[in-house]
C-alpha cells in the first residue's frame, strides 16, 4: 500500500517533514531510508518523494515536482450532520470524506443528545478536521474536505438559502414522498441528516421553507451515522462513479 501524507507548503527539493508526520512515517508506518511515498498539500497537488534521513523527530525526504491529480467526486456534496453521541461523528466524518463529500457542517438540532459549546466545540472541530485529513490521505484524495465550526441548524439552513445560483437541498425524512433515487441532483447538493430521534416538525418546516426537499432513503429507517454513508454512496452511483 502506498504511503500518503498531508504536508503543507510543498515544493520540489529536500524537505524536513513536520514532527507529527516524521513520527508517523518512521515509528508507525516503519518507513526507512529509500522508502517511496506520496505527499500532498491538501489543495489538489501531489508529489512523489523518497526518505533520505529516517529520523522520527525530523525526517528528511527528497521531493520531486508536483502534479495536479484529482480524485474528487463529480457530485459537489455538502453534509449538514446533527451532532451524535460517542464516536458516531468520527465515523460520519471519516466515511463521508472517503466517499467524496466536499464539506461537513456539524449542527445542534432540537433533539441532538450531544451538546458542545465554547472550547469543547472548538476542540471537537479540530479533532474532526484531523480525521478528515487522515481520511483524505487514506482514500487518495488530494483535497481535504472542510469541517466547519459547529452551528445551529437555523444558521446552516440560512447559509444554504443565501448561496447564489442553482442548488439542491435534501432533508432526510423517512416519511417523505420523494425517494433518494428520484430526487433532483441539479447543482451542488446539500444533505441534512437529523439526530438519533429525528427532526422536529418545526425543523422540517423551516428547511422546506428555505428550499430543501424531503427525501427518504428507502423502506427502512437508518441510524443517523448510517444515513450519510448510504446517501453519499447512492449519489456517487447516480453520478456513475462506481
């Protein structure tokens, strides 16, 4: 398996990796001198490189010229995900990134069991950002999806409504009339996924008023941490990625 690491400010020549990348490369991945690897800058450019000095504190690599390589989905998808308990949000962020999501907006909704504010919210956002970086590296993406600061559902819905140009919003609802396979895919797609106990009637009404459409995933009700993976995989299938 090819080693891939996210490293900012890349250019051709000899480069000392960050301390975290050096430790991960040498201690965790067991790289040695002459080990080949790929570095990417998170903005679409990747670089072939080789280890010159295998120091776990300051690993030196020789970097070749970079090239633009896109493995991005043809569907531009943005995920509004209600906060969920335990490691479920970690799972959602990781798998959504692997499936090509463009950005993730964690939201506080009326029935969210997880409550995060202030410094705790900032720490958790940074944690999810690191998960997104690792998922991008593992899956071969050269762009890292943005994990936005936690906000209220109303703020996320208003931000969607204020976007210029054509756009599509899906609010997952097991009672909706429109199925996932038939829902519109015109323009960038924003998918809103509720908490464990679902959206309130007021939240659903607000989303519909601001341009979202109710969409159901199928005959069964999915857990909140399952829904994003199912929907993103279905969207990718409709775009003939699989």
